[in-house]
């Protein structure tokens, strides 16, 4: 289920600041035509930190209604009780899996991390993807904690955005008995991570170039390194441009330029700077997204 390309969907907002469900459906249709394996809603790219609990639930339901591929819902929180509530809700709603970020700001010790994820796994009987993104959480989930959590039956994968290829190697090395799938959490490292034994990517750029990311992952998985390398370097300038400012500022702007549903950003995020907008436009033109 978690192999291949899973776009981390943006959340399009209407002028009245509500979720644009018709726009969400349009975006889902676009990535599905690009051959993605599933979609991820309510993640960082979806501005989950600005969604109320009710909006979070509303977005999960809208994504389930709009998708014909598996749906993974981001249900993590730095409040274990809230993460449990959202995870139970998403599981009952019918999602195919959960993406659960490690608790940000709190910085729990190893025992706290294990208890946090265990509580969620016990509450929601669906497959769970751990999400390690130290740049957002200020804490890198330790290798021994990941190994311990991989023994829990419904913790089946990890989205790795630490940027540490040696650590990713050790995760794959040490969880082979548990068959913990590793997904790239950084678009620019998808090629090497799949080469190491990762199974795919939860991708920002797949919102606008799903077909190219699918070609990259499929080629890398089959060992067709020439094609995978070609796609990697073809996409590299775009990926850099999409992270020239805090995600999802550039990707929402790019989608607006392409005629996809984007809408405004919610504060505290603000529109892209003029200088970086030009960087983004140049990258979009180079790869053929806009004229």
C-alpha cells in the first residue's frame, strides 16, 4: 500500500477561509492521472497546524470522498490525547493508513516517544507510518526507538526526513525482520533512498509533476539507474525552488500558477517573496509546468 509515490496534498482554501472541497477533488484527480499510489491529507504540506480539530476531520472525509486511490491521513500531534482522538476518527472514517509525526516542541525522551506512538497504535487499528522530521520537531527519533516501535504490528513504515542516509541505512538494516517500509520524506533524496531499499516517497513536488516522480521511483525500484538518475537531475532545480521558502508556500504558489486549486495561505504563513517567486517561475518553465 505504501510503495510508490504518495503526494502530500495541499489544503486549498476558499475566499471565505473554508476548505475548498471542489478544488481538493480537482487536485486529487490531477495527481491520480499522474499515476500516484495514494494521497496524504492533513500533513505539514496541508497546513495541518492551522486546521481546527473539526476542520481536520472535515478534510479527512473530503479526501476520502474525492480519492479513488488509498488515503493516508496525518493525525499526529504533540498532545497524545489529541493524536489518539484524530487517529481513531480517521480509522473509523475508513482511511487506509495514518501518518503520525513525532511530538514537536515537547521533545520527549525515548520512553515518552515509545509510549506516545504505542497509545496511538493501540487506539487505531490501521497501518501507521511514523514521521521523523527533525527540522520541524526539533528532535530526531533515535534509531533504537524506531527499531522498538517497528515491533508493533500496525506500525508498518516510516517517513524519513532527517536527511541522514547512514541512519536510513541502519533503519533498513535493523528492521528487516519486522519489514518496516522506509519512505523518503525529502523529494531531493528520493533517488538515493529508494536505491538503499526505500519503497517510495511522500512527496511535495508530486502535487505538480506526479508523472515524473512516479517515473523516478519506478525506475529506481527496478534498478534502471540511468532513467532514475535522469529524472532526479531533471527535477532537482524544481525541487530546490519548491523549498526556497517554508513549505507549503512555494508549492501553493506553483499550483496557483498552473491553474490548480490553491487559494491563500493561512497565517502565520505569508506569500512568497518577489525574488523567490522568480526562482520558482524559472524552475516551473524549465520543466514545462508553465509557459
